C-alpha cells in the first residue's frame, strides 16, 4: 500500500488473558478477531439506501443465524459525525456506522472510539487496497492506518438543467464550458435571458461542510487533485484557492448566485436555477421530478489558461467505521466486507445511483447507466477525485474556513485574499495539535 501520510496516533487493541480461579487454569479472552455474535449498525437515512441496507442485512442474517445484525437509520441531523459523538457519550453507538465523512474521523481516533482496522484485522489493508485501488485508498488513511473503509463516492460535477440551457441559448448537449471565463459568461447569459432566476445555487448555511460543494471542487480541479491541507499546511489562501473564491464572489455580486435561499426551497430542483455543483445522488433525488426532467453534467471549470486535460474534483465520499465498544467485532468486520462485495456494490449503484468506491464501476454494463446516462458521467469522474484530508481537528479547520468564506463571498465585507489568509492562520494551530 502506498502510505503517504505521517503517523497520527492509533487506538491499539490488545488481547488479554482472563484468569479463572475456579478452574485453576487460564482461558484466553476472545480477541477482536475471534469475537462473534449479534451486532448492530446505523445506515444512511436516504430512502434508497435504507432499502439497500435492509436487503443486505436480510441476506446476511439468512446465512448467519448465530451472528444476527440489526440496524436503524442514522439520526436525522445535518452532521452525522456529531450524532455519532453524542451516541458515544451516551454509550449507545452501534458497532458499525455507514455514511460518515472523513473529516471527523480523527476525533474518534484521538479518543480511541474507533477500531484501528489495519492493526486489528490481518486482511484489512489488502481488502481496502484491492477494492478501492491503492493510490486512492491512502487518502482515507490516518497516519498509515485505516480506521474506516472507503464506501461510496459522489464526485462533484456541474449538474445542469438542459431545458434551461436551451432557453438561454446555450447548447444543452455540448455546453462548451471549461474555464472560469466561460462559466461566468454562461451564468450571465442564463440570468440575462430570464431562462432561470439563478445560474447557480450554493449552500448558504454556516456549518463547516458546505464548502465541499462549491469552493473545494474548484480548488481540487485547479491544483490537479491536491487536498486543502498538504503536509500539515492549509492551502485556503493559495493562488488557486483565492482564484476559486473570486469566481464565486463575482457570481454572487452580479446576481448569478443568490446570497440567501428561502427556507424549504430548492431552486435547482424547482427549475429556478440552471446549475448545481453536486454528485449523482441529486440525479437520484430528481428521478421522479416533473419540473426537472432532462439533466446533463460536465466537470467543474478550470482557471483560465489551464492546460490540464483531465479534471479532478471532490469525491464527497462516505466511509464506514467499526467502533471500539462493539462486543462482536469479528462478526461486524465480516459483515462490513460482505456489504461491500461486488454484488452488493452493484446493488447500491442500482438502488441509490451513487458510485461505490470500487475499481472499474464505470466499465459496468449496467441498467442504471442505460436508463440515466448522466449517472455514468459521474462514475467516469470518480476515478479522478480527492477527498477531505484526514487531519487533526478536521471539523474545526473547515469551520474556520467556512466562517471566512461567508465574510468574503456572501457578505463581501472583506477581500477573498484577506479572508482566506485568515482561514489559513486560524487552521495552522489546529493542525499542529
């Protein structure tokens, strides 16, 4: 395995011996590799994923009468990591949690809350490398150890409404939008023509994760796949980071992007916005829509003058972790691998139109790709993705950036360069802990 990260600490599980005074002998306490029996999990609360999870659990239980799994949906919250932390404090976190993001893993590593899979199970590294691809897998390691298994990806692309593009006089089948200038010109044309209220909508919330679906994919594309933290150094205020922020600020300033979105509305899903930087889950969410019926997707734009031929983007991947308080870790680990078999990965693609982090998904002759070809476009993009760096205080680092991003891009009370430099300075001590 290509291990490119510096060591960050480990939660090492040690097998111990329990002495039995009544027998005068010693019997080994089951290690994590031996502990078997019933276990629990949380799965995503997305309806299509709930169906998938229930089918996988049913199949497992039919063949494992002594290792039954029960599950329920993740608590309804905007931050699954916060829900997990609350469950740990309350003492009721399940063995496995699906649909976690990588930014918050470090907090569980630091407290010993998650199992070090690399040290606990002999086959963990090989399983992750073989399924995910070694080069891609290392981006989900903390130090050189895996505390979670990369599960699925929703690579960010520019999803667009072909009907709106046609009304604006843009080619709906070949928009020809590859760089910042072309993107800004198309946005202006959409708004000026009245084809839609907005060219693009962004998340306007204050939580740490919102910039993963606007600024971060632009930054990743501009840097050819670089993460926002490199060798412990934040890159928000880099030339590429500032340029991406300036593009978005300009689009807010000319009205192409709204500063605020009214509660309980979704401009893109309602046909009132032409574009949305998102993953294939949005295609699934609109599969029964009567307002948005014809979708296309293209890679996020590159800076003017870029010579890159392949565009990288944010993976928006979700991972699965095994928690330390699980009594039957061996059963839970075997189920985790079973849930990510080739058969079950294909079932996830078919159920949720999301891209499992398995090599070769785009090469499948799959009914989903035939029914909705734009999903295959996302699958093809999945091989050129970068995720959130796994760092100390990841949530706090991104929150520092989000706070400064809002000041510069939405409120426009400070320059992008000054705001993003301030984000770097706020992040440095957090990353050094």
